[in-house]
C-alpha cells in the first residue's frame, strides 16, 4: 500500500500492523517531529511487524493550519465517516486526504495519532468509547486522564481516525501530547510511544510497567461561539481547569457571557484564530470512574 507522505517499514519478523500519524491537524507540529524521530530511531533497531508512519495532513502541515481547507470549513479528524469517505470526487482537501488514509486505517491493528492542544495541558488520551478495548495501548503510558465520547457529542458516527480504526477491528487512540508549543512534553509523549510499541510486541524489549490507574472522562457538554470572536476567562484557559455550574467561562464577541450549564472540567478550548460563529469552542467533561 502506497500513500503519499506515509513511510512503510517492514520488520524482520511478523507482528502487528502499526500506524503512527503526526500533524493530522497541521498546526500541531510536535507529532510530525516525533514521527521523524521514530523513523530515525527505527533505522538501526529490529522490530516485528509493519509500521506506517508520516504526516496525517501534509497540505495543512505545510501551511501551518489546522485544516487543509478554508479555516473552520472542515477538520480531517472528523471526516472518517461513511458519508465523507463515499463521496465520489470530494472538493474538500481534508476529505480527499481522509479517502487516501482510509484503506491504511482499515488494515491497521494499532493506531497512535499524535495531537496537541491549543492551550496548556497535561498529556492525555482520547478515543470514542470502550476503555477495555484500548487498554493494550494506554496501559503502557503515564497519562492520568482518558477522554471518551460515549454520548456522541462529536457525532453519531464518530469521524475521528481512532474511531475509524476501532470500527475496522483495530485499536485506535489519539494521544494529546500537551500544548502544541511545549517541546518538553513531546519528549514525554515519545517515551510513552516507544513503551506502547514495546507493549504490543512491535519493538523488542519489555515495556516499562506502569502501575497507575487512569481516570476515564466523558464529554457532557460542548459550547459554541455566537460570533467569530470569543475570549476565555483566565481561570479556565488551561485544559482540565475545574468549572462550576453557572460559572462564566468567557465572553462572546457581542459582549454576552458564556455560562457553564454543568459542573466538570473544561478541555479543547479553541485558539482565538479558530473561533467561528456556531462552532464548538470548548468541551466540558466529567469522570465516569477508573479505567479498570
Ligand atoms: Zn489535533
């Protein structure tokens, strides 16, 4: 299988088909650097199986933008749905790229899609639902928090890379390394990546056993901007900041306050340049308990 901007490496012995993507959102360059590092490090290491790795969204990455298309129009990590993938000649560049990547994701046993947040954050892992199914990957990481969307706030047919792999019998996760500009956290993520690759038998050597129990969260609310401008209050700028019911989260461009309808923690606050009227600008989450 040949896919533009994706490199295939074949190990000396049989093993899992592993896909590692960086810059599925083009303005999250850390993942692309980790992919480069992985290719470099694997050049003189033995491994078992097949690795596909490269840039998720090469046009967006070159542009330094979230999407390859007009800002706010689409999102590569939301278009892995049958409706988009079945479009005969899609005009959206992100949908074209999804159609290029889809055959690879359908054959992938393990997907690790490397992302970064707009605002400061501890590293965390996202997938749609079913923590137990994803345990073989996240148990080899040091992240504390796992984000799921069992209530389908992000769509009834989740269009993320990880959910698409899950629907085709693989195990897919998005690994949020932290704030996009934080290089120190990229190193942390890279060590977790290598440990996952050991844990699934792709890299030789034993995975470092981590004992902590991850906490699973689910999305309980998503807030939308009324205008193309939104200013978050300083108290909720960091991912995972606690939010009380009735707390003012920020101010819309028309001067009206955005008030939290529920208690929880806030994540995925949009960068100001991504804010568009009617679009999601943050999510609220609450815990559903321990992962296992
Ligand atoms: Zn991302």
